[in-house]
């Protein structure tokens, strides 16, 4: 039976394009279209769709307001369709906090190749949304207050500062995709300011990574920024791969350096998690800690295995806490994971490992 999709967009042209693209897949069917949330509300009652695609800027009711009500009253998988603007990217991040599974920028209608690429991407995201676990945010996404864990949550031997040698010698590498914006936020917000450098790949377009880094920087104790080519990796800072480039790490005489590349996509992604993890395997070795979080597909699995084989400690998010259990499952299947943990414990396990590795080195 085909996955039933309801398309909600105020543009008649966009409704037509999205319907044609989605209906081209034999396992997907657009069962209805709506020009605004009011019409969508009635169609949801009568058509009972499996997945909703939702525009942000619409008449009668804003897409975010509608999403908040929907996730409170009838939680269902939602894929946001957003404009590639600063406001559009910030609103999309708010939508993900509200419980949307994933998002896509609106397609470029002036390119045949662009539409074909978009066809594959949106169909994959609709399928992933259909199999995703519904997630409703417990906190308001519009709060300007940092969503930091209380210091007591770092108890059990992992609170307090880390030694300077750990801060400068170790690196933490994180990869995520579908559901990853909220997962990364939870992991980073569980960490203290004094941490080794952290390098992150989240599958996102360029405009969205800039907004995401800025948002994380305002929520976490750590400094969070988009990575720049050639910049030194500093303790207490998390570097997010920009949406236009692969991110890798290189060892230099003065420590570690970020490198960006616009080489061909890997696993259909740029940035790709495998690029970052493979560079860590060769350049950081046993001083690396690899983390793979929720996401569809297999990007990062082989790279994480290379890290583990190089002596790095690795951990994956468990199935129950993943929005989409794809990337961690692939990593587990090939033996790339040393540990598996629910999302709420991943950051604490990283901290515990950092302190444990220092104790072991002192005894050696």
C-alpha cells in the first residue's frame, strides 16, 4: 500500500510540482493538496494522510502555528518545505524543534537536472518521515533562554574541568542527518564549556547551517560556529560543517586544523560524515571520539569503523531514541560501535570517556 501524502502550500504551482514529483514514486501517493492550514485541517480529518509536507509562509495561519497545534492535537510525520532565505532557515529550525521530522528547500524550477535531483531527495525524505518516531518538543522553541542542563546532570564523576592535555590532544567528531538538529543540540547542551574541540557534520543546505550554528551558539555553554578552511581547532569550540563543503581535520605542528573541500558528494551528501570520520581515523587516531546520531542512510558508518580500527572510541545513538534509526544501525551492523546509548546519555558518556582516558594515561 502506498504512503499517503498531503501537500500543504499556498502556491498552486508548487502544489502541482510537489504532487507530480511525489506521485512519480510507485510507493507514494498524494491523496490531497491544501492552499492553507485551515483547508489542511479538514483534509487531515477526511483523508487521514501518513505524511504531511508543509510550507512555512501561508495565509490564514502561519505554518509554524499550524505545526504547533498539529503536534499537540494529532502528532504525525511532517516534512517542511522552506524557502532558501535567512528567515526561512530560522523558521525551519523552529519547526524541527516543534517536532517536524525533516525539511527541504523549495525546488529550483528552472533546471531539469535540479527537479530530477529533488525528486529523489523528497521521496527519500517522505519515506523516512513515514518510518520515523513522532517527537513532540517539551520546551518552547521560541525561548531565548539557553536550554542548558543543570550542573547536577553532569554528576557521577564527569563534572568539573578536564585536564589541559585532554582538551588539546583529544577531538570529538559527531555525524547526524534526519532528526539530527535536535539530537546535536541535546548532546552539546549536556557538555561543559571546557571540552576538547568538536567537529560536526549535519546534512543541511548552506543557508541552514549558518542559522543552525548561530542557534546552537546561543543555547550551549560551548562556542559553536561554522567551520572555516584552515582555522585551528580550539578547546571549548564546536565547528559545524557548512552546507556547501565537506569538513575534514588535519594534524599540524600546532594542533588540529579544519579543512573544507567542495569535492564530489560522498554517499550523495556534501558535507558527508564519512569524509570527516575518515580524516579523523588517519589524522587523530586513538585520540578521537566518534559519535553517530539519528539519520537515514549509511553515511558515517564506514568512516566510524575506520576510526575504531585506528584506536578511537565510538558510540552510537540507540534505536529507541532515534527519529530515524538508519546511520547508527548501519554502524552497528559492521561493528563500528563500541557503545550504544540513548540520546540523553550520549554527551555524558563522551565526558565519562574523556575523564576515564585521562586516568588510564596517568596510570600507564
